[in-house]
C-alpha cells in the first residue's frame, strides 16, 4: 500500500507573512484561486496570524471579505485554516467568551474549516475554551504544541552526598581488611534540569487530544527543531495520540528541509509547506523539494502538482510586485518545476545522500546534503545567529533595532547571554509571540542595569511584571514566589481577569449621514479585536458608502483640520514625538482638543507603511507643530500639549539628590508633584523604553523639590528626572 502525505499550504498566510510583511493583496490572491481549486491541497492556511490586522492597516481590505472570497472560490475542495492564539485570538490581550465565540462563529460561517490554536506558554487552560467552541460550531480544532528548547546554561555547582567505601577503623578491623561506608558531601558541576523533553511535548499533545483537538500540530515557529529530534519525537507523538500529526517548521536556522524529510520518514500525516517563490528562508520548506524527496521514497503527495505549477508561475510575478517588502528581491531562487526539469546529476545525488543520511540518523550528513540542495537553487543560507542563540529570528532583530534606537548596541552580546537567565526566572517560557518580545526586552534592561552597576531587575517592563504575576497563564516551570514578590510586590500568583474587558464604543458618524461606525456584527468584532486599526478602516468604508449614495464627504460636517502650524515661542509643555522618520498623512486633532490615552492623534507614513500614533495620556492639545505633508525626523516634536504640572523645572542649578533615568525612553506619566513626600519603593513615574512600559520607584524617603522633565519628553540614560530636597 502506497504511503500518502497530506499537505497544508501556507503560501497565502504564513508564507507571505514570513517573507513579505503580509502585503499580499486580494487582487493577487484572486489570480491564484482557480489554480488552488485544481491543486486540491488537504488544507490552505489563509487567515489569522497577522492577516486580520495587516489587510486593514496596510491594504485597506476587509479580513471577512478575504476569508469569504477564498471560500467561495475553493468550494470546499480544501479545508481553509487560520491561526489563533487561543484566548488572545489574533491580538495580545485575553478576550471574554462572548468575543471568542463570536469570532469563531463568524469565521466558520464564512468558510473556515480548521482553526489552529496555540498558546505562548503551552498552557492548555488558555486553549481549552477555543477547542470546545470550535467543536461545538462544527469546525476542526487543531491543537498546536509550541516547540522550544531549553536554554544553553552553564553547569551550576551543587553539593551532593556520596557514599565511599573506606578501611574500617580499629586495629583488628584493619587487620582483617574490613571496609565501611562513609557518607561525604562533594561539590560537583551539574547541568540544569531539562524541561522541554520528548515527554513534555507528548504530554501536551495528549492533553490537546483529551480536550477534543482533531489534529495535533508540532508547531516550530523559530525553526529550531533539528532532524535528530524529529527522529525521536515524531514516533512518540504518533504512538501517543489517535489523531493526525501535522508538522510545521521554518527554514531560518537551516533545519527546515532536513527536518521535513525526517518527519516523512517517521510517518507524519500532514506537512506544512510553501510554494517555491514563497518558500524557504524564514518561511517553511518549498513543496517542490519535498515532492522530490517523497517521489524518491515512494510516498504519494496528495496534491495536483500540475496545478501547483500554475500557481508557481503566477507567484513569481506577484513576488516581483512585493519587492519593497522582500529582503531577497535581488537574489531570487532559480526556477524549478519538479515535473519537467531534470536535476543535474550532482544535485540529484544530494537528494539521495540526504535520504540515506536521514535513514542512518546521520544528522551532519543530512544537513550538509540539504544545504547543498538549497544553495544550488539559491535559497537563503542558514541564519547562524539564530541557530547558535536558539532564539526566533524576529526576536533577535527586534533586540538589535531597539538597542540601536537607544544607542546601546554595545550591550547586545551581554543581553543575548542573559536570555537564559530571564527565561528561567520567568518560568522558562517558550520564545514565541508575545513572550519572545517580553523576554528579549527584559534581557536588554538587565544588561543595561548591570552596565550601570545596578541590581538585575531594577527596571521591569509592565509586560514582564504581568507575565511573572500570572496574567499570561501558567508557565512551564513554577516561578519562585520570592522572585514574584521582587518583581510584582506579592508572592501570590494572579491570573488574568476577563471581567475587566470593556467593549469598544460604536459611535454614530454625523459626517457620513449619522451611521454607526460598525454597521454589523462582523465589523463590530473587528472593532473589538483591533480597535485602532479597525476604526480607520471602518471610517473609510462609511465614507465610500456616503459618497456612493450621493453624499459629499467634503460638504458633511467635518472637524476642522489644522492648515498651518502655530510654532511661535519655545516648546514648554509635554510633546508627542515622531517614533521614526516619515511623512505626516493626516492630523486627527486641533489646538484646544482634549484627548484621551489611546486616542489616535495622527497618521504618518514610514517605510511605505501607514502608522497611527496614539496619545500616551490624557492631555489638552496646545499646538500642532507640523502640517499634513511634512516630512518629520525620528524624535521630532509633532504636537505640544498643555503642561498639567506647570513648568517642568524652575531656573537654577540642581543641588539636591536626583532620580536619574536608568535607560533612554519617553516619559509617559508623572505620579508625583513638587512638595509631595514619597516613601522608598513608591512609584514616581512611568516611562516607555523598548516598547515596554516601566515604573521607576523611589530609592528612599524624600520630599519632591522639582520635576525636571515633562510627560511625553524623550529622556536619555542617566538624565536627572526628579530633584529631591
């Protein structure tokens, strides 16, 4: 009986997200769908992940239209799949059951067949409800176990009790050669306990099946699972559960193709792949290379490869159109059709070598052969930094970008070395969205603290504090209560509370004929999930409808836009500063407006993307310092607000003790004013650094003399912020 392999195609979601910043338009997708109908993939991943956000934010398209239009064209010939973060859906905060169920219900009604569900902590409590709801609604829940590795820690010195046989005491005992057992304590080097063993992943898979998952995915988002690990883990997963096993990985550190081959040899049921021009590199393996391996192994790939060839022909032109987002736009892979093109003898031999090495569990030879194949076809080389550091590529690039912004690149190496410590302190969390960002940023903070001669966790982001407190769920290893108290002020674990969730407003838009912003349940769900992005998107739809009905947006009662800048006199109040250089597209406020924290103040374009800038507090707008169309530089003041505290600092030298900024960032909120008496440990202000919010506490009992900065001000590391008496 011929062995068969099902394929989940990732091209339209994870492939474009990994390689082209999720900029694949509906127009491009529509060109491909007739061929996808012919291809007959087991499943097509088309939704979830960054798609709902990106198609609204950057393409001004509806996520619901995308899902429904694909469903209509595919006609049930392939399951349509999406990726969800369980209770967090496609966002970063926990949502109540009403939002989760509402979203899943609409998704299934619009053609979704399989919902792949994961949790950043592999906490099954966070996904239980999603699995139950998807089953209840008639969909297929796919339980994704996030693959990760134990950190590369140095051996630690521990004391152990050992028993030694020594000559017995006493003259006659020695004479007769008697021995006795003596217990002694010795110091030895010992490797830290391994957590992410095969047993760990098998137990998570069994837990998912018990909850009701109909597929189990080993989801390796960073591409860290090597072929040797697949050789031990895949057979155990297959033996442990009675549902199909899917394998998802990326090629970033160079394991993806080889691990995919090893998974086939060990009877994986479903393999995730991309089509040629959208495959390899930081994406999943290319189906064309997998097909060559399968053919040599006598495995039937359950896909119409002729139809795949038609998709491939269209994708080349589509990729060329995405060159602004393509890191490899000048380095395309060689064209290849596995049904028609004959491989050079030396490359064909590399496929055979790879198969022989995989069967012999010779990982080095297997990787060498696969890398030779990828090099021949001009796919990106393995990312050795990601491979050695064993962190996701996106996490590393984020840390580099943040340190450049802080002008502190010199601590990068130290921060990378601190990742294992921060992970262990925080319960050894897997490094996937969003925990990779939280851990990476905190490692940088610890490195900067050490550089300044301070204790390790002197500065802690709010997100790291929430993680340690328990708001993200149960960590793989219990957090030391003493550490939790150090970070959060309490030893007690406090889980997230969805009762605090507030549904967003759905205002009436007078300027577009007194219609509501969200006109139906689907649109309101977008507003619930992604309020800032959805607001702009939905306003655009209402404007189009108003004009199509004969109205004139220009004649409607529109808020006056500032036409010019009133910039006379020095800036003395808090300011909104440009987070990066770009062009002002639209200003949403005018002088005198009272704005709330989180309110959109303006839209600007940077790096060919449109970005909303939100207010970081409750303010009154004093002056608009730019006008629409202006090109602004990073850090440039854009809007000045009225100063709620009066002048930030009186004239005269600073003579008293000061609170100094531990690292560069932006002052978000001042918690004290001149004359206040503060206690040691009291929060004095909140500032943002590296996209994380941080509290700064008083180091003693003081009386505040002067506030030396304003809310909204950008501060440098070591800069005095508050002067005390």
